[in-house]
C-alpha cells in the first residue's frame, strides 16, 4: 500500500518545494506537477504527485486527524 500525504507549499526554489505537513516542514520535488506557493499537493516518496483544491486538502487532513485521534484512544 502506498500513502500520500497532503501538504501546503510554503516556498519553491529550483523546482523543490518546502511544504508544511501540519507544522512539520519537508521538501518535495515538483517534477510531476505544476504548482505554486500556497497550493496544496499530495506528497509521496519526496515528490508532489497531485495538486489538490484547498477544500479537498482540508477534508483529507481532517480525515487523517480523525484517524490519528482514534488510534490514540485505543
């Protein structure tokens, strides 16, 4: 199974984006998508693989947060 996580692009330098994963910053290559600062993207294995709408990104983030909360309660 592959997991891609949503992140917001904070800055771009030489086609490498610094992205925010809920407070954690990580770099991702933009070779596979056309994205700008402020866009949300799905990140997998260090690459942005899809540009998301803000609404879709927030729904996905909320789902992740719900799952993490459920796992914490077990």
